[in-house]
């Protein structure tokens, strides 16, 4: 068993399973859930999974992109853990962990349709040119009423810290942050514990819309990893606070859309 795995279970002996996170091209987090007795396989020989999961469309339909899927018989590739990404998941209803994964072909080469591998290779090419990319990502999201989300009719949520339902907004208003202080504070503390330091949080242009900024890092792959972990934490913790969170571009047809802002410098 790896040192990382040993340390994790020594610190969190109550954990029953670990989710292996594989974000695809549509930003859907796919993967596998492994019980405590099976997670060692990921760190030893790796797991097998079809590479076509990375090319599914946003509805989960196989597109047979680049001949991966139906045309090639949908063969497996190998999932290996991203070193240092194994973390505890405090919002789960059962004690659990999560770890990011990379895809590799059976011959050990990087899987060419794994978004993380594509970004890593692009970063390497910049390094070969003597360039260091510095990246910071800002993500906007809506908090919505959990029941309305289930009905497919999104509506602003009650604000647990103020006992009233969000009904109006003023961009950059601190009062609009006050209603979700407990939730936003928990997001910050959980992500700090997971090694994801946050920058500023602001109320945005629509009711229940917020933005959280990630700090600048000199590794685009790390920046993307942190953005994935931020989204997962926001969604999980929102559920624990009686709301739902969405990063989709346009949950309200007449309202402001959610943006993802990428700050990029080449040094």
C-alpha cells in the first residue's frame, strides 16, 4: 500500500470508500467508487475503465469521437491516482475520501483524450519554449432552492443565516453574502484543508449568484484540478445547507449567466 494511502487511513480510519474523480471534456465528473478493501488496487496496478467516457457528450451519450467507443470496441485504459490529491470528503453522508485520476494507455503512454493529460502536455511544450504559465480561475455559480431544482424549475433559496428567501441582489453587496455566511465559510475552510487556498468571494449580478476566486498558481494543471475540487465542494456543501448549487451557463433564461474567468500570464 502507498505511503499516501497509509497516511490517509491512519488519519481517517472511519472512511468506508474513496471516489476516483475523472472530469471529462464536458466537466462532468465521472469515475469509480472503491471500497476501503479495494482502493489499494488503484495505487498498485491501477484500474481499468474505457477511455470513451472522456468523449461522452453532455447528456452522457457516446459520440464515437476519434473512433473511440463503438468503432474500436470500447477498450479499457488504466487509471492511476494523481499524487497528493487523496483528501477527506466532509460533506458526504458516509465517511469517505476522493482522489483525482489520470488515464494512461495500456502501453503506459498518456491517454490522448484525457483532458488532464492534454493540458499537461501543453504545459510541457510551453516549458520547452522557456515559458512559465501563471493561472488563476474565477468561478460563478448559483445557489438555488433544492426542491425547485428537483422539479427542474430553479428558484432562489432561503438564506439560512437570515431566515428569509433571496429575492433581490446588489452586485458586490456584502448583505447578499451575509445570508450564506455559514455556507461560504465552510467552503473556504474545507478547501483550505484540501490544499486549495481561495481568494475573494463576491455576490454577483443575479439573485443567489456568487463568485469564488482561486489564487494564482504557476501550474495550469494544478489550477484546473483546484477548479474541479472547488465545484465539487460547493455542490456537496450546498446540499448540506439545504440548497443546490449549479455552475451551468444559464440556469435562468432571463438572468445573468455563470462565467468562468481564466487569468493567464506567460513569464
